[in-house]
C-alpha cells in the first residue's frame, strides 16, 4: 500500500531540496526515507511555476541574431586562451561557435540584389548562346547551299 504524506511534509521536503547546497536529490531522499522519483515529482510544480529567464547565458548558439553574433565576434577578437574561454562560458558558447560564425561572415552569402543581377546575367547569357547557335546553323546552311549551287552550275556547264 502506498504511503500518504501530508502537504506540510511535502513542502518541508521540497524546501530542503531547494536549499540543499552541495547535496544531491538522491541523498536528501535517502535522509527522508523517500523514493527519489517521488521527491522529484513533488519538485515538478516548483520548477514549472517560474520558467528560467531568457538571458544570454541561456541562449542557444543558433538563437543569436547576425547582429549579436557580429558583436560577440568583435568583443572576442582581442581575447585569447583562458580569457576567451571565460568569455564563451559567460555567454553560453564554445569557441568553435565563434570560429564557425567568423567563417560564415567571411564567406557571407550574396545579397538579394546581387543574386537577382546574377540571375539576369545568366538568363541573358543563355539567350545570347541560343541566338548564336541559331545563327551558326543558318550560316552553315547558307554555306552548304552555296557549295551545292556551285556544283550544280559546274555540272550543267560541262553538259552544255
């Protein structure tokens, strides 16, 4: 049969966990002679009540905007070694994130106007190639007709 705990006992146990210091939840559960899963279930409402604030340290690397990434790259450009690692820890990043962002800025994709003008140039280039190909075929046909006409005239002159 399941043991029933009073609301006051649950609140005291949760309070002890929230002020536990260096102790683990398992060790506190052992002290109170409670299953650690039960204690974690009692803690759930306390963690759901107040969501963690969105601070830069809690921000994932992919959540940073390009402007913020650029600002972080500028701030970290003068740092090296342990100072750089401390800066990254403070911002919730790793040094490989900064390196990847730097590469992305160096090899930045073209702007929309550049890609539009590139597309226009490609279209015009393709149109001109088609026109050149058509004219080359027409020229080859005209040259073949001239050769045939000369042969035809030479053939009739021999017979006459």
